């Protein structure tokens, strides 16, 4: 959950694709990476409880996050928003969740610096409500499987977003650093294209390497959307939007202001929803143009 400016996020998405193996596009899966991966939830020997069943539905996860007792917590140790890792227990089961309560608004804020040129962002917002809005929108277009379940919950007097802790073996930064190849370059790239389209739709300026998690099954999980839903309507990552899931494109095209409003409630302002709709139109136009130029089989999958 490390914050990065727009320029860094663009660089990340530009390097996320994997070229097929010259001998075969399918490769043997790399072994799980332990170092740096989230540890399994733990408890003292006296009150240790079994983990939740792997077959839980997302609705059951949502109910657990809303109603389970918080028995302990610790700092995650990454991210300027200081997210917490909570351990929750209910009916003999224990699982962890990530809690973010950031709610910062400024007329302007200096971002970057250090090795990168700093930029000033006007109307700066860093808010947990965007996590909830992103999850609701992902559900609408069939990408909720690429995000942990999110709910709004109050803890220790603070209201924030609480998300299901997903067991992962590494993040995208670790994968690139260790030069680990996914077992299927095709399936990996298709996930990357879905992520890019979603990031462009919600103008997520912080889709950096640490915010892209990889499960042992090589599923991509997107986290941390607290700096998404900017008001600008221009598409970001345009050069990296070369292909798209045709089912996803159809669902994006069907989005309406009223449907989004009903799904996200008060998590987005009317102006923020209108910006999503404007970017929806730009995304659809972009891919229609690509199809006209390159043909459907080269763009749609």
C-alpha cells in the first residue's frame, strides 16, 4: 500500500506485461515466494482457532467482516496511510483484514520528490471511501474477483474500509525484482489488461507495484484505491490500453450514472460519478477505434 504519483503508476503499468516464452507460451509455475508475503493469521496457543473455510462465499466474507470481533491488531508497516492488520474471530473461526481510515482533503498537495520530480496536485483527496466505491464498481463490471471483499466498519472510534486479508505469495514489485515468470503469459497479460482498463475508468493514480498482489494460483489482486476517482476525465495509461476483455468492455459500456449512484451510495459525489461516466465514454471510444484499425481479434479477447 505504498503511495506513488501518476508518473510512477504509468511506468508500472507499462512494464507489467510478460512476453511469451519463445518455446511455449505456457511455463512451469514458479514456486511460492515466502519472503515478503503476508503471514498467515496467528493467535496465541490459548485462543488459537481454525482459519475460515476456503470455500466461503463473498457474501459470507462480507458478513464476517461486518460482525466478527476484533481480537488483536498490528501495523502493516507499509503505506503513508498507516493501514492496520486486524485479526477477527467469530463462531470459532479467525481471519485477518486490512483497515484504512484515511480521510484527507487539501486544496493542493506536493507529491513525489526525492529521486522523482515533485508535482502539485490540486483538490487532493486521499480517502478510504474510494476503496468502497472501487469495490462496488468492480462488482458492477465483474472484476470483484480481482479485489478483496470490502466493507465499511467502525473500529476504535474511527470509520474506515475493512478488506478481507488475501493470502499472497508476493507483490508485483517482488516478482519483477526476482525475475519470476508467471506460468501462463497469456493469462497474466489478460489480467493486466483488465486491471489497466479499471484503473483508467476510475482514474486510479496509485496503481503501483506494491498495490498489485499475486496469489499462489497466480491471480492478480488489486488493493488500495484511496487516491482514485480524480475529477479529470482524460484517460490515463492510454498507451497501455491495447487489448480488453470483450465482456468487460460490454459491461463498462452499460454503466449509467443512476446505476453507479445506487451502487456506491454516498461514497462518491455527483461530480465524481459524472467523471466516471465521461471516462467510460472515452474508454469505449478508444477501444472502438482500436477495433476499427486493427480488427476485433487483435483487440478483444
